[in-house]
């Protein structure tokens, strides 16, 4: 049974350029730390085009099962990401706009 983590957030209008630069930095960081992402089967980032909240993003990560999601989340929370890159990211998003939902496949 596949598990999808859907993470949504809104980036501050005056920080969109910085968010693009941060995304490239984060992508490089992920490639440099593949051991932190071994449970992630796929990762996609979407931005709102029509409707929704302007500046809104949805990140989706797929996992084989809930145990793999929990392993990944625990490892990420204990990594240097939380003390370095996350602090940089946190200043880019609209306060209160961040949410994480975990979905399981039914078909």
C-alpha cells in the first residue's frame, strides 16, 4: 500500500526569488545526502496555477508504507537539515500556511 505525504505551504510574495534559489540549494543538498532519502520512492513539487492561494506550493513524497515514512521523517528531523536549511526556509513561508497530510492508497 503506497503512502503519500502531501506538504502544503505559501511563500511570501516578496520571497519568491529567494525560494527559487533555496530550492536549488535544497536539491543539491538532497543529492549530497542520499542516505537520508532512501525510503522516498518519488518526490514532486507543484505550484498553484489557477485557484487556491497565490504563492502556494504542494510537495508530494511517496513511500512504500507508513513505517518507511516514519523512518524517513525521524531521520530528517535529526539531520543537519533542521539546524541549517530549515531555518533558511522558515523565513520564506507565510506563517501558519504550512501543513502536512499523510494519505494511503485505496486502489
